[in-house]
């Protein structure tokens, strides 16, 4: 299948949100997505740009994305975090995931970062295999720690 990759534009955010929802379905958490198209436009293209997004197109449709943002490591310095690499089901196995990851790595390299990091669910063996074949180190000795919106609120309420 033919595809092209480019930087996302504001008008792409509706289709980007559709892919985010498709990923949530795949990850068995369809009700978890709270972000809106308006959030994506504001956060990706507003005064304070919080992320960069690459989109992959096939026959005029957006069929994949890679959404990244800057981070800082106290051990390594500047880095990029890959929040999501999403390939719609019909395009899996087409080389699209590799092409999107290539763009992320080239982008990080152009910024001079010392690390590009991301998470993968421990049951998603096809993704783990894909990343390991690309030379990524899957760190199974680290756990992801998060405070969700409710956790943040509870934490704030309990600060003395």
C-alpha cells in the first residue's frame, strides 16, 4: 500500500482523534480517551505547543500517527517521548509503523537528543517484537507510575 508521512496540521486533528480512539479500543480501554479535537488543536498548534505529530496518509485518509513531545532526563539531558505510534488496523504490516518510527528517530536525532523513550503494554507482543527488531531496549524492570486527575485532586487535598 502506498502512503506518505508529513507533519500534522490543525485540520488533521479530527482524524488523529479517531486513531487515538481506535487505539483505546485495541488496548481494551475505549472509555479512557478524554482529550478532544479542540484540545489537540490548542495543545499542538496554540501559543504553547505541547507536542509534535507526524501523520501518515493513504489515498487522502490519515492511517497512522506518531505523537511526540520533549522531555528532560536528569541522567541523559534532552530527550523525546513518543506518546503514541498508531497504525490503523488495515495498514498494519505495510511498513507504515517503521516509516513513522523512522520519522520520530530522525526528528529526535535532528534535535540532538540522547534518548527517545516510550511505553508498550506488556501483553502487546507484536509491538514489543517490532520495537526490539528496531534495536529498542524494552525495559521490563521499570513500572510506569501515574497520578490521574482524581489522584492529583486527592493528593492536593491531603497536602498539609
